[in-house]
C-alpha cells in the first residue's frame, strides 16, 4: 500500500490534522461569539425592563401624594399589581446578575502554555476541549436568562393590567394583608414559575451528574 492509500492517523498530532483542528477551533469560536452576543442582548433587555419598571413603580408609589382620596384605589388588584412590579424588578436583576460565565483562556492557561511549551496541535486540542465546556455553560446561562427575561417582561405586563383594572374599579377598598384571590392568581403563578424553573434545572444537573458518576 502506498503512502497516499494509508488512512489518516487517529493521533491528533498527525500533521495533516492540524488544519481540521484550526477549522474546528474557528467554528467553535464563532458559535461562542454568537452565544455571547445573545447573552448580551438578553442582559440589555433585562436592564431596560428593570429601569422601566422602576420608573413605573416610583410613579405608583408617589401617586397618593397627588391624588385626592387615594384610598379609593386601594384594592386587591392594585396591591398585587405593585407586588408584580417588585417581582419584575427582582427577576430582571436575577437575569443580568447571573450573566457572568468565565469564558476564554485565563492567566493560568497562558502560564501553563508558556511553561509546558505545547505544540500547536496539542494546544488546539486543549482549546477545543475548553470550548466544549464554554459553549455548554453559555448555552445553559442563555436558556436560564431567556426564561427569566420572559418572566420579567410578563410580570411587568401583568402588573400593569392589574393596576389598570384596580384603578378602573376605584372602590372595593380592603386594608387587609394580601389575600389569595382572582387578583393574586397571575402574580402567584409567575412566582411559582420563577421558583419551579431553577429547581427543575438543578434537578436536571443533579441527574446528569448522577448518570455520569454511575457510568
């Protein structure tokens, strides 16, 4: 069998495989850059939503000082509307505060490369192995933040609807603490989703860890 008929070696140090490693590295970098762009977009939307919600909450809180007989507008709908605004701010803060995955080579990686003097193909393999982890982590963060951004915006919209309905009613004053009623169901549903989703993700991660350990 001539040299041209030989199958490529499985050894990643085989010289003809370096081009494949470089191409895969470029594709992985492009995927990660796209994920980071999506993550930044989610963060920007969450930040804007929090700012808008904070302004609306400030208006609602200061409204009694300029409204005659403000207690006429205190009812279960307006109460839960305010709770929803606070919930929206909290969810938005969770969304962009969790967007800090550690991506890219750090100082330890650079020192390791300089000290051990890896060959080009060896370092490309190490980088690709790291990219697999970075892409997976960023995908998880994007999925988590995407859901929480949706909950943030949904909470804001629901709160505005409740406030509008409460103002429309105008009466039905009730100074008791928050009660489970038709007014509270939308916000309580959002709170339930906000708590359930992270718990499901945690269960999923624990199951994956258990499966890996079992293997």
